[in-house]
């Protein structure tokens, strides 16, 4: 089935053939649950391509993500539930309905106006009568930082929020003190609870700063790995193993890596 250029109909046909009785054994045995991990992985690979600012990689990763959508739609079609055309129709109808300021009579002059309309229509579509139902509607299997951010956003829609970021900052300090007290009392249950409260408070600060905590933490993890690599390579140049070095020696290399990163930022 090789062609010079494929279109979305070809992709649907390929997926159908892979799932056919004489198709691919691996593809045939998959179901919605077994594919969950791949959907998550592909979504994060798309994010990585965006961070790397690589159009070629982004195009490739978006294709992999689209494949997961087509895969799930094919399984649903085989089960007599829906097919890819239903997916296309559903999302198209949703976009038209939620953009009444474009396709209807409502007005929206700013992005905030758009979001107000969007959230109002979502509540209508889902039959949500209370804001608690809205909070419960945030998927529980989201990464905890992302879920915290979205829950706080939706609580703030009805005025349940700090007046400004200073209040949110004070809450972080308060939660940190409570964590210290729990640690000193060696109460494991309280330690876990207070640590959760502290993380939730930090997410609140990130919301005021308009920073996605999940992405911020991911960037910090990547930074940690880069600096750790510098420490390990620097130690190797001196013929040393990290396990045989003191923390002070490793910290010296760590500080050196920070300085080099600072110089690179200045040059940029």
C-alpha cells in the first residue's frame, strides 16, 4: 500500500487492516485500556518537540498522537460504539457551540471573555448545576500538579480565591511551618498531609504567576539532570567516582555548572 503521499482516509484504512483477522497480532490484541499508556507517552513527546522548537519532530509526534486517536476510534467502531467520523463531528459541533462569539450572537472582546463563555457552555453541556460538580469534573487521572491547577482555577471562577499573590505566598510559608512541625513530631500521617498542603499552596502561587507547575517542574528536573551530568563528567576527568566523593566536592562542581549556565544565558 505504498503511496507518494497519504491522506487521512489512508490512515483509517491502514488502521482497519492492522486490526483485521489477518492483520498485525499486536494491534489486534489491543483495547482502550491497554493503549492508555501510549496515549500519555505520545502526548508528552509532542510537548518535548514543542520545547525543542523542532517543526519536523513536532509534525512527526503529532502524527503519532493522531494515530492513537484513530486506534481508539477503530476499536470503538468494531464494538459498534462510534467511529472516526463521529469523533470529527463531535469535536466540530463542540467548537461551534462553545464559540458562540464567532458562530452565534454572544460577544467576547478579550481572551478572558472567551474563557467565561467557554466555561458557562461547558457547564450547560455537562449538566453541572453546582461548582462542586465542576471541580469533580476535572479528570482524577491527570498528573496531580495539573489537576491541582485546574481545580484551583475552577474554584476561583466563583470567587473562592486569594485577593492577590501575596496572600498565596503567605499560605506557602504557613504550610511549610506546619510541615516542619509534623516532621518534628514524627507523625507520618500528618507529614504526608502537610506535604500535600504545601504542594497545593505552591501550585496556587504558580497560578497567580500564570506558570503551569507541571511544565515548570519538568524544566527543573531536566536542569537537574544536566547539572548532575556535568558533575559526573567533571569528576571523571579527575579520575574520581561520585560514590567516593564528599558532598562538598560534588557541590563545588554543581556550583561550577550553575555559573556556566549563567554565562550561556548572558551570551544568548
